[in-house]
């Protein structure tokens, strides 16, 4: 996986990934960016954290990862709020973004 170089953010990563994926679009709402596959929301970033809609079994496993919790959005959604962003964080975010995109297939 290649999340980007030094100084990359999760928002930068998501923008790049969405541009490369069929049926993915970004919708800006104030400071929040919501990513959809067709009409299904699958990822949200607000600059401080990301939230992703994963397959429920995957979401349950991911919740064991540091800085991850269940999202208030409901079943299958997780919130990832790492205190710092490094290549390991970007690698996780990329894998989860792609997994969420696949899970959002209509």
C-alpha cells in the first residue's frame, strides 16, 4: 500500500483513492467530507478522525486496533482517531477505506 509521503494526511489519502475508484464520489459539507459509492456513504473525514462503514465482522475485528472505536453512526461503522499520522496509520486507513468501498457495492 502506498498512502503517500511525509506530511500526508488521511484526507489527502482519501481524496487520492476516491479519484482512482469507479463509482466513488466526495461530497463536501462544511468541514466534513463524505465519500459515497453511488448513493451509499462509506467513509467520512472531518480533519480530526475518519469514520468508515465496514462489513460488520470486519468492523468488530478492527475495533481491537488502537485509536479505533465504534462510531455513533451505527452497525459496521468505526471511528479511527489516531493522535498522530504516520505511514502505519496511512496504511491502515487505506486498507479500511478500500474495504469500506467494496462493502458499499450496491
